[in-house]
C-alpha cells in the first residue's frame, strides 16, 4: 500500500497507543520507547524496513469496523496535533482498513513496512 502523506513508523506508534488506551503527546510520544523495531536501518538511500509488533498486528486483525473507525479518528487527531494533516478523514480510514486487512492476512508471518 502507498504511505504517501504520513510516516508509517509514527502511525504504528499512535496505533499502538490507541489499542493500549493511551494518548501519547509531544515528548512523551517521542520518548515512549514504542518505536518499531527496524530490521533494515535507514541508509544513505533513505530506505528502512521495520516490523510491526505482534501485539499491534493482532489488535488490528481482531478489530471490527467500529473500532477501526475510532482508530482512524484518533490517528487523525494525532496527525493534526503534529501538523501532519495531509490525509482526509476518508483517507485515514482507508489506510487503517487496508493495514487491518494486511494484518489479518499476515498471520504468523508478521507485518513489515518498507519506508523511505
């Protein structure tokens, strides 16, 4: 899927906080220790690969439409707070739903993201 308009590593931090029932703001967000584990660090070409935590994959896979809609709204609020509001509400919902579909299909293989 295309990740234009948002940073996927930031998104998974926000989504993890949502499923944990927390709101991470400012320095707390940055220092939360919830950043994804990179399996291929960013290099000079600007490309890195991280693994989405098994907990987040499980939560996304199990989430129903209403919970995914709440997640998209929560994430939209975080994007606005961070001045990264390039996505419409419909696009935010589509991204969350697409990643949830990927999580459901990933099973035990895990979910990885290539970011540049």
